[in-house]
């Protein structure tokens, strides 16, 4: 789980925790901020630290137990956006994914960083999803954890079932 995903989860759970605090917590774990995020064990540890920070003690576990319903919602969002990306690319470029994404890669480095990806989603694909949902999508596409998505990663993601 990334710090952004955790922040979005905290927001949904109405926990008063700023993104700076979340990044500080995540920075204590290898790959927590710069890598792929935290694993399950790291997630459990951070929940405990959030409980201590917010003085919620054992109540924090019950609060995060409610979060299970949000996981399916995020999967649904990813699938919905994937389908919309397929339709938009097919409409704009006749399903020629490579050509479509090469035209979006202005500097020709064959990767899109977060800002380029966000611009693509809003400007070219006209997606009106929340930025947090698009960030989840970006992180799903970025399988190597480089904080950039290659044209190959995007094509593989959008083409997969």
C-alpha cells in the first residue's frame, strides 16, 4: 500500500491525519515512500502507530476493520477507469495503443510521470475521476514501482482483462 492510498483510506475513515504525518510513518519502512509502499505487516504496524498518534488505542483496529469495504470499491474504480481508457484510446486512435501513448510522451522517454499521466487522463481521455482514484490507477499500472509508467506498462494494463 502506498502512502497516498493510506491517506485516502484515512480520509474515508474520517481520521484526522495529515499527509505529512502519513509520509513520516511510511518513511520508517523500506520502500515505504520511494518504493512500492508497505506490505501487510507494515500496514498492521502503521495502524498501531496511528492509534497511538490519535490516542485511539485498541479502537483503531475496529476503525480500520470498516475499511474492508473500501478495497472492493478501489478495485471497481480501477476496472471502470481501465474500460474508459480503452474506449477513449480506441475512439481517439482506432485502438492503436502504441501510437496513442507515443503522442502523449512529449519528451520521447517512453515513460509518463504522475503529472503527465494525470494530464493524459484529464486532457486526452477526459476522465473526471477523483485524483486519488487516478493515483490508485497509476500505482496499479506502475508494476515496477519506479513512480513512472512506461508505455509498455500502460499498454499491458489497458489490454489486460
